[in-house]
C-alpha cells in the first residue's frame, strides 16, 4: 500500500488503462445507432430515389424499355410531424442579426451624438474658463494696484510718523538737542529774514 502511495504515476496509468478497456467493452456490446429520419420530405425523397434505382436495375436486367418515371405526388397541405411547430432557425438568426445591427447603429448614433455634445460642452467650458481667467486677472491686477497704492500711502504715513517719532526721541537727549539747534541756525532762514 505504501508503495502505491509513493508511486502515484503508476496508479494514474493503471486507472487510464482500465477506463480505456471499459470503453472498448462498452462499444463492442452496443450496436451502432441507426440513422434517424426526422424530416418527412427527406424520407420521401429517399424513397423515390430508391424506387427509381430499382426500376432502372429491373429495366436493364430485362432489357425492356424504360417506363416513364411516376409523377410526383402532390405535397401534403400540412407539413408532417414536428417541423410545423418549430420556427425556421435561419429566419430567427437573420432577425436576431438585424436587431443586433439596429441596436449597434443606435448605440453608434448615440455615442457619436454624445461625443459631439461632450465636445461642445468641453469647448464651452474652456471658453468660460478663459473668460473667468481674464476676469480674475483683471480683478487681481486691480487689487494689486489698490494694495500697492494703499501700501505706498501707508508707507509714506508710516515713514512720516516714524521720522517724527525718531526726531522726538532724538531731541530728548541734550547732545542731540544742541546739534538740532545748531543745524537750525545753519540750515534755517537767516536771522535778518526772521
């Protein structure tokens, strides 16, 4: 038993050989299936061909002149057995193919229409974005100019306030006060014009 478990390939080979042997035995025991005649027209045609062949064989054997072939029977008003209830598969296939073509054409039309609408929307969106960008650029430039003017005014105010504050701070010291008086005498209006 351990030997079989250690050699699984041998076990598989034996199983395959046994299956083939059983299939051969089964095939040998059953007779081959007889051809089925499902179509009534095909059976009728086969019967007519067999009659004609038998008649020709009999005529050759008797060296008798050939008799005219029998007239074909009128087709029955209703088709026999199961072919009447079944619809023609080729008609069904052609209908399904036509429906599939129509569906594909409809999808293609909607897809192309959708693509056209999307392209228009994309162009409109890009135009709107461009307009908004221009507007925002103008607004931004105006804001920058306003801010620059405000900052310039604030700087000038700040610089004047800062200069005054520095000057007052400087004048609190006695040495700076002396120097300021001297500069006023030198740079200011002459004494005669005062």
